[in-house]
C-alpha cells in the first residue's frame, strides 16, 4: 500500500507540472514572446521534476548517491526519457546489489 504522504506528494507535483503548462498558456496566449522567453517557459516543468531527485543529493544510502551520479552522467549525453530510464534502472539495481 502506498503511503498517503507519498501519494499526496506525487499528486501535488503532477498538478503543479500541469498548472505550469496551462496557466502559462492562458496568461500568455495573446502575447508574442521572444525566443528566450519561450525557452524559459518550456523548461519550467523540468524544474518541478528536479524536486524529485534533489533529496538524493543528501541521501545516506550509497546506492542512491551512485544512481544519482549515473543519472547525472546520462543526462549530459542522452535525452529526457533515456535519462529517466537510466535513473530508474540504476537505482533499482544498485539498491538490490548494495543491500
């Protein structure tokens, strides 16, 4: 069974990601934005996703820190989906092997 706090966190993060897209569109739909402003608005949801991995930087589990390092390395070479997959697989495997 999933913990209520975890479920609430997931729902709130999904909601904030969705709201950044919808509110940005609604507020700015009749305006012409510069390419720089468009790039910033397109990356806002990624900033929310960073909040998912930020606690791993202070983790006391070596498997999580190693998985984080592998994910950061993957992010310099791969797109978002392969990077997420590397993070999930490396965290799962390293937790299994390290525990």
